[in-house]
């Protein structure tokens, strides 16, 4: 397993397999863990292959949910600026 972290998007990705090829993820399942009825503790998106096996999972709001030393040890990965603008626009 390996971990990548994008500090601009504040998202981490845990690869369960070595490489996730483009188009290999056939289904994404979003999971929100709630600490109260109105505040999510964590949002996780699980990527599954065509057979329903886990390829990896994305942790949104990773700055809040991962220890600093875990984020520091991760491989840095940055999304392109147009993708980041799209994410911000969609999350409004």
C-alpha cells in the first residue's frame, strides 16, 4: 500500500493495489462518518474494480483526519489548477 497527499485539494489517496489504471475503477462508493447529526467526521470515497474488489480509497479533508507525520510521509500529488477550480465550483 502507498499513500499520496495533495495539500491543495486537501485529499489523500491510499492505494490498496500498486497502480490504478485509467478506467479500472468501475464504481465509487462514498462513505461519510458522522460525529453528530450535522458534522461529518470524515468523508471517504472507495474505488472498486469490476469485480467489486477495493483498489483504493480517497480521504477528503485529510488535513483534519490524518496525523501530520502521516501526511509528510506521503508522496505529494497535485491536481491541475483547472481541476482544483472545478472542485471548488462544484462544492459551493
